[in-house]
């Protein structure tokens, strides 16, 4: 059947892809250009300089691949490691599971550390493995900063402290797909060797750019890594960087202009303010969940994500029905529960170009859906809890002070 648009705008509250700002849409509404003309390399040069700021690095080398986060994963792995290399990788949800699957299919020796879904990475196990690895057989630590399936955020500063404590040379590879530009991320301070994100998350762009940033140590490792790579090879990019043309193959012109507009919006707001805003919206969402009498899938406050909240429903409710009904009746898009938490949780994404009143609209919609599926929620309870918090914490818009 053909799907007919409902009136008004779709309320997009999945944890990515996210809402695209009007300024970005306008920037992308343009014809194709010759990417070998002087204009596109000049644009690319500023993008590469400014992309480093979202990773909080001065020494990293960024790469903009026409791909998704999955392609960025592959680039991070194949440029720094050789088949058979031992990796310690943390399984805490669906996206860490998928990255581990990729690692195994690329023929790395993956030492999987699994936690219950809703918990963070078991860093005690990491410490024990590093302590035992006197011969330094572990070549890399792979960790998802923010596990989107369960709303769990891992503490990367602690991972770095553990590596430093044991003076272990393993590379630190981080999936920041749903964290970078929304959560505090410090590539240089935390000694991250490869960090990556995708354009469709907190950058608030369409899907299509996988952004990878490599430390000097990672660039050095790439010179001897024996994994086969072609499309994702850093060497090809570095050659064209030296030539000043930047692109070994055709980029998406429209996405590049969109990225320019997205970065300008982030810098105008201020990255620190962006991170505070995400925390404010996430806190309001968690207060709403508590007011509804429901539980957060994330088991400890220290793991709470500021980009997505996974809400556990009672056993008599199928969370997939909540997601279906929200879309069919209220034009509200929520995230499904995935894999081990399918049918048990629904997810509210609160990342990207998003404000307080948009969030309150989402929470009001969730309350109506909960009522529809037979959960005895008091209408307005979660909205009231969130609104009370937001009314006391939302600052004036800086440009309107």
C-alpha cells in the first residue's frame, strides 16, 4: 500500500537518523559541481580543519568517507590491524554486536567481553586481560562509546587510565557514532587512536558520510597493517591531501555543503552548550520515564546516555506495538527494541538539532500511546515532570539575549 503523509510534521524521535535543520536542507539544495574545480577542494579544506574540533583533537587526521558508520568501522579496523591480530571488544548491545561480527568476518582474533544488556563494558575484565598480557599480544581495544540499543554510555577516560596503568601499547578504537557532537568526547585527552561517527546522528545530516579521525599512532600503524582495504584506504586519501585535491574518488557535493552548514550551527551554539543541551533533554526524558512508573533499560546512573533512552515496558505489553501505534496514529517515530530487548523496550532518541518543546511533544505522544496499549499512565505526568525540570534549566537562546 502507499503511505499517505499525515498532517503536520513527523515527530522523529528515533536515535538516528535525526531531524535535519532547515539551514542544512537549504545548504544541500543545490546542483552537482565539478569536484575537481577550485571550489570543492577549498570547501573540503575547511571541513577537514573544522571536523577535528568535534573530536577535540589537534593532532588527529580526519577522513570523510561516502559511507555509513559501518563503513567507518571497517576503515578503522583495516587500516590499523592485520588478519589474526588479537582485539579485546565489548559486547553490550546490538551495535557492539554488529561491530564484533565485522571484526570476526575480517579475520581478527576477537576476545569478546560480554555484559548483560543494560550494563556498560566490564572494565575490570579489561584490566585483568591487560595485566596478564605481558607479551602485548592484544593489538587493539574496540569499544562503543554509546550503545544505542540500550542507552548505555561507557567511560572512555577510565579505559585510557587502565591502558596507561599497565603501560599497554594497544590501540584504542572507539565507535562514537551516537555520541560525537552530543556527549563529551576528548580524542587527545583520552588517547583515542581512531574515533568515528556518522553524519545522520548528532551532526543532524542525512546518512552518507562516515567520519573517521586517526591519531598519529594510528597513521603510523596503518603503514604496516596488512588487512586488505581499497575504498577505505587512508593512504589514498593522504596522497590526495598532499596534492591539495583531497578526494581520491567522487564525494557527495550536497552532503559536503550540508556538513558545512551543520558544523556552522554547532559552532554558533558552542560545542559545550550542545553537550549541556543534550544532557538537559536526556535528564528531562528520564524524569518523564520515572513519572510514568517505568524503568530505564540502563541499570546504573553512571551509564545513562544523553542521546537515547531505552524504556522497559511491563511483560504484558509488546513494545513493538507501542512503536507501530505511535507512527500510525500520532505520526511519532520511536525506536524499536533490538535483538535481546526486542518487544521489551522502546527507545526515545533525543539527539541532534532538537529543542525542549519538540521533546515535550514527543513525551506527550508517548503518554497517549501508553494509554492506547493498556498501560495505566496518568496523562500529563511525564510531560509535567519534564516541563518542570526544563522550565528551571533552559537558558535564554544566546543570540537573543
